[in-house]
């Protein structure tokens, strides 16, 4: 691009967005690409550290950053699932159109970012997102790049599919089985329902049945079977889930399930979480931690179940990296490192 001293650029059009930063107050566009410089602009440009401006005279075979941003966005994200922001400072933000779980082709993301000048960043894989959330942002680093670089992005996505996707939540009926003699006999008030209800509803699901059961293995098994046969999409069992011999619930689940995936995993809080399946219906055992902590393993796994995703034992094993909560006095989950290692 052609460099011109500010004093000599009056009446000419700026070739790219120019940024103003006021520490702690503002960061954004001070002058947009195409702005015609006036005498009054000269001092303002100098205030943001500009002694020269660059005019939009891009060499043959090169593409301006704004056009690159538009082409990259179209390549990596489907416009049926995402909207794109306007180009600002050479960047485009990609915004979800739906509530769901964000999926990233991590290998493709790495490969795209090895292409000269390309810079694409996303939220973490498996992040729950809502309609209107920014899930990715992209740009090129300089003001322009060779057209072959953008063509490489487009060809990679043409061969391998879109970089990002959102798996939508599926409204589901949750049957809640609250176990324990102390609750069944009215000695204490159940706290699981009030802890779980807002969580499941935030993913488009509904607790459609609540059953209280004593510490009776056969009774619990019977209620699990009834829930599955009556059309429950997910069965959630609460109560004692530990190795204590008085904790009957996990034994009942294991005997009733067709497929036991995991009982106990390398995550704190939520070590004693249980996942199994009966006739493809997920049956989960929720430990008492969900009544005390704002975020536990439940908050990672339930959104996946709400998207009808199958979860393997290998997935749980890999949660050890990043599976330890910091137990902050004020919980900021999911805006923290907890369960991000996966």
C-alpha cells in the first residue's frame, strides 16, 4: 500500500480501519477504511500515533484484509448456523444462531492457522453456547495477503468440511428418581430437585416426573425400568453414590442397566458420577456435590446428553487434565479452566 504523510493526505481515502485505544475505557475503530481525510483529522490521527496513512493501492495478486475476512468466514462457517459481524479492523466475529454445543475440528483449526497470515480463534470445543454468542473470530495479520493464502483456506474447508458447528439441544423429558430413606421418610427435605431443575431447563429439557424411593435396591430398579418403559429420555438418579455399603443406588443402576459406562472419574467435584444406558436411554447417578457446588461434572455431561450425544468411557478418562476445580469463593464457571483440558 502507498504510504503518505498525514499532512499530504487531506482529501484521500484511508486504506484500512485505524484503531484507537484508551486504556480501561475504549478500544475500537477511530477511522474506517475509505474515510476521506480532512484537515480536522490530522491532529486526531497524530493522537493515535499516526504520522503516515496507507492508501488502498493493493498489488496485483493480493487481497485486502477486509475481503480476506469475508472469504475466511464463508469458508469456515455455514451461514445456516451462524451469522457474521460486519468487518471491523480487518476482523469478523462468527455468531451462533442456535443454542447448543460448539464443535470444533481441532486438527483443521491447527492446519488453517499454519497458512501464512491467517489467524482464527474459537471458543473451546464442547462449550455450551446460546443464540447470539460469539463463537469464533478471524482475520489476516497484515493489511493484505497473497490470494493463494485465502484460496488455501477455502480449499481446506472444501475438502474437509466446515471448521465449526453447533449441535442443537433436543427438548427431552427427564425422570428424576430421588433415593434415600431420609428423604423418602420425610426426615429431611430433598435439595436435588431445586439444584437440578434450572440446570436441565437451561438446555431446553424438562423434569416431567419426580419419584422418591427408599434405600431398597429392587424398588429403585423397578422405578428405573418404569421410567425407561414410560418414555423417559434421560433418567436421573440422586442420592448416595459413594462406596459406602449403605449407598444402594449405584448398585441398583448397575444391575438394571444394559451398558455401564462409568462410575467414578477423575474430576473434582463430582468424582462419584455414574453414567449407564438401558435400551439406549441414559441413566445417570448424580452425587451430592451438585447440591453444594455451582459447577460439577454434571454441568459438562448433561449438555451433551441434551444433544443426544453418546459418551464413551475414554472421554471420561481424558477429563483428568483440567478436571480439578479451583473452588473459587465466587464461581465463574464456565469462564475458567475447570474441565477445559478435553
